[in-house]
C-alpha cells in the first residue's frame, strides 16, 4: 500500500463531503479516489510538499532525458462517470516544459506524460497534445505561470478533455483504456504546480457537465425500446405496483389502483388493514400495543419466531426509555385494568411473563429534593439503583428467572444492565446486577430531572415519571431473562447480544439523547423493526416477504454495482432514486 495516502489523510478528512457529492457512487473501500500525488510512484527529480499536492522539479533540466513525472495514489474509479482535476501553474520555471494528463500503472516516470504507450498529456510549452507518442498534435493554447489547467475524463465515452482558466478546450483523446492515473510531468528547474483533486471548488464548472451526462443517461434509460407482447410488460408493472401497495398496507390506494387496472388482491382487505394498524403502532413507538395486537391477530406468529419477538421487545425497551411506549406514557393516567398489570408481557413460551402479574410493590425509587428556581419544581430520581428488593421479589414471583448455575454458565455471554453514578458525569459504570442469589450490588443510581409544575420541555428518561422508570427497569430485567432463555434453547446469537447491550447502554447516560448511543432513540430506527414484523406476517400468509418491486429495484442496484466493478462509467448517472421520482 502506498504510504503517501497517510500524507494526504489530513486533507481528505476535510473534503470527504465534497468528494462524496461529486462522486456519490464511488465505493472507496473498493476503489479509492485519487486525493494526492504518490511519494513512491514518481521519478527522483520530482519533489512533493503541502500534503503531496504541490509538485516541484529538482533535477538538472538539460535535456528531455531529465524529464520527470508523478502519478496519483490511485487510479480513477469508473464509478465517477466524469472525473476531473485541476493544476495551477505556480511557476513555469526556466522553460515551462510541463505536461498534464494521464498514464497507466507501470508507464516510465522518466518521461513527460503522453510520450509513451498508455500515456496522455497536454504540454504547456507548445500547446500540443501527446497520445502515446513523442510527436504531438496541435490542440490548445500554451500555458504559463498562474494559469489553471483542468483535465477531465469522461468514463462513459472514454474520452479526455482539458480546460484553461475555466474554458473547455474540447476533446483531446478518445478510446481511452480504463484504470488511468492523473499524472503531471516537469522538466526544467523552477517549475512548480499545485493540484486540486476536488478538495476545493474548481475554476471550471464540472458539475454542469455532470448534469448534462445525467440527463443523457436518464433519457437513454427511459427511451429504451421494450418489446410489447400484447401489453405483457405493462401488466407485469401493474402487478408489481399492486403487490407493493398491498405489502406496505396502503389499503385505500391499493383498492383504487386495483379498480382502475383490474388487478386482484392476493390478500383480504381486512388482513391488510390489520397489518396497517400494527405498522402504525410500531412507527409511533407504541411497541407494547403493537406486540399485543400481533399476538391477538396472529397468535402463533411470534411464538414461532423467537428472534423476531426479541427484536420487538428490545425496541419496546428503547421506546420505554424514550418515553414513547404506552407503558410509560400512560403510567400516571391509567385505567384500573392497566394499573393492575405488570410490565408488558413476554411470549408465554419465553420466560413466563404474563400480563396478569401485578406491579412489584417492593420496587421503589429513592428520591431526594433539591433546590429549584421559582416556577420550576424538580427532584433528582434514581433510575439505575440497588435492586436487591426487586430481585428478592423476582425469586418469589411467577417470573421464570434463571438459576444461579444458569447465570454462571452464561456469564461470558450475557448482557447486563449495569451502572454507577459519577455525580454529574453522564457516563455511568458499575458492578453487574444479576438474579437468584447471585451477588447483586449493581444498578447504582443515576440522577435525572422530573419536571414539576413548569413549562420545561427538556426530554427526560421514561417521560420523567418515577413509576415509569420502575417499570422500565422491571421490563429490562425480564428482557434479559428472555435473552438467557433464548440462548439456552436456540444457542448463541451475537446479533441479539449486541442489540440488548446497546439498548441497555442508554441507561448509562443522564441524557441519552446526547450520548454516543442516541441513534437508537431516533424514530427512523423503528422502520426496520416495522419492516421485519410486516414481512413475517406476510410470510405467515404464504405471501412474499418482500414485494417484487423492491426485489427489482434491489437487482437494479446490484447491476449498477457490477457495472462500476467492470468499468462502465454510465453507472454513475443511472440514479435509481432520481428515476423513481415523479
């Protein structure tokens, strides 16, 4: 690996967004973009400085045998579609024998670009273009100190053009091979150039050229001739649209579309509405209600899919921490039925957690008052605290907590709810809390504000309600018991382990919305959970887990990836998301 990549690393960190904007389809893990000149792939008479973006000549400069060139650290990725870089002539030196262009790996660096096979260059002393030959062709004007010369590579047409001070000079080379590197050559003392690989705005408006190419590719796609065999392709598209609407629960739209196109449903309207109802609950963060509704409408669904049940329960825990789940939202204003229920039920076959259990009276959060400003009454309440009394209650309750031997067996795999207050610090660390006679010194306290009568709208753990905090901790204990039971019955599952650890880590911060794990509380994280549950329901009805339209789009994205791997530059402008927009 070229160690010069580290030399331009500091520059690349500041230009990542700009380069991503210019070349959004380039996967730099597979095909890195050129960001600076290579400290290894150059002739000895070339010197580099300023993050390997400045090139200067340090040879004798007596004859053409003293010419020297340097290549960029990486070849131009085909997925760029249209690649461009600019070189500013800081000084033309003694004679201005400078060449700017492209070359393949292995081309002799003791030459100016364009003089050898698979080498292409535009020279400043005479304005000629050199295409794999020592004999140049008249092309453009000469260039000298303070001029800015750009080199663009059209990876769709395999052509190259140059610009001078923001003006396009036209096509210089055609039928270019793939995997070419930006290249600069110098020959006489005093020659210095600076390079812009995209780390700052270009003099030339290359983005306008990109827009033209994008429109051209889109037109080619949309106008591609499709053999019409009695309208079969149109009927196929209509079926794909209908199944997509049905799959995602757009019931009214699906009915209207079916009436206008003569399509038939593969699922009853009542079933679609049931799925739509569940999806709305999930996307609004009301996971407890979503799980209960699913178990009512599809009694065996979650029982036969334990990992899906676990995913839903972990998401419910996150929503309880965030104050969105109905278990914590309605804590202070519950019906008698709700007041008598414990934490949300787990599946009967996984831990024995039923909704008929009463709330554990022995779990009480300690609170202490603190001074408050006029109009704002608040207390600091312990969220993670000693749970000795709670554990004793668990041991005597109907909850199927794992035994000491089970917990010892799972010690290296279990995810624990840990914590210890650091008196004002957000980070919380502490001893581990376990069950059933195992040492339980953990769950030390963490302080959060509970708003009194005030207009404060700061987000708070579990909605800032003490009873909700108790229920969340109780639910977390039950969730870990479910984790142990699943592992005992189905073996290790690293994804589940990480999922639970990440969820529990939310309680290690006084303000989880400003913590390193805050992403879990983003409502957008509900969408993959909703999709997984919806797909499972569809599968239980012997319908496809994914609608054909999504599969077709997935195939198209994969084809674009393969195009990029195989040097087909048009993949850069075949933006599927843009094509799907009305």
